[in-house]
C-alpha cells in the first residue's frame, strides 16, 4: 500500500474567514452610513462662518430630548421687496445673502435661487409660503435643545434679548451653535 496523502484541509475554515470578512464589511458600511450626517454637521461647524440671527417668540419641551426652544428666525419672514424675491415660489430652494454689521445680528440683503460664487455670506432655505408682502423661508434649523428645565427660562425672556449664533458653510448649509442672551452665551446645542 502506498502512503496515503494528507487529507485535504476542511473547507469550513475558509468559509468561516469569508463570513467574518463579510460581517466586518457590513459593519463598516453601517458605521459609514451613520457617520454621514455627523460629518456633515462637523464640516459646517468647523468651516462655517458664525453669525447671529434674531429670533421671534419661542416655545419649549420635548419628552425624549429634554427642553428645546422653537427657533423662529426673524429672517424666516422676508419682504417681497428684497432684491431677487420677485421670482420665488413656494417649494423653491433659495439662498439669502446676509450682511453683518459688527456684533449686531445679520440682516438679509438679497435672495437668489442659485448659490453665489463671489464669497458672500448666504444661508440656504426652502420657501414654504409666499403672500403679497411676505415670503416665509425654512432654513432647517427650527429647534435648539437645552437641559431639562432650562427651556422655561428662555420662554420667559423678551425675545429682543435673545440671538442665535449659527455656523453657515460656503454652500449655504447652516447649524445652530449657541443661544445668546444679552450678548452672552446661554447654552450650546450642536458643538462636538
């Protein structure tokens, strides 16, 4: 009899390695999908220009995340007399150019349906409604979360004392950073 050759290695170790590799790849894909919105927020926060915006009356509370302040930005209600406002309709994406004057809140100076390329400070939003004299714009920054019990403090303040610091990226994306009360930071929401 001849010496029998060593038995072939069983196939299960290679299948096992393949299974681990497949599960590892799926885990990496899930982590990548989860990190996309976080990377977007971080990019706006790091590279964005910080401006202060005026608020109109507020309202707090959320059962899951604690108190929050509804952000009703003054620039959410724009005059139809604003340059570039004559062609916008409900549902349009608009880019509102803002002008800053020292430490005062930024004010809208024009609006366009295309992003600016000249380096002006613009915030992107969606037109929600148009009337004869007003255009309502949603900028996607409508809530600012606070620790439990602190929303009532903001609710009781005169809104002329409260400003919202917002980071605005070059492409118009925005992220709320800090509530300012009488020019001093009250709380921060989105900082990493």
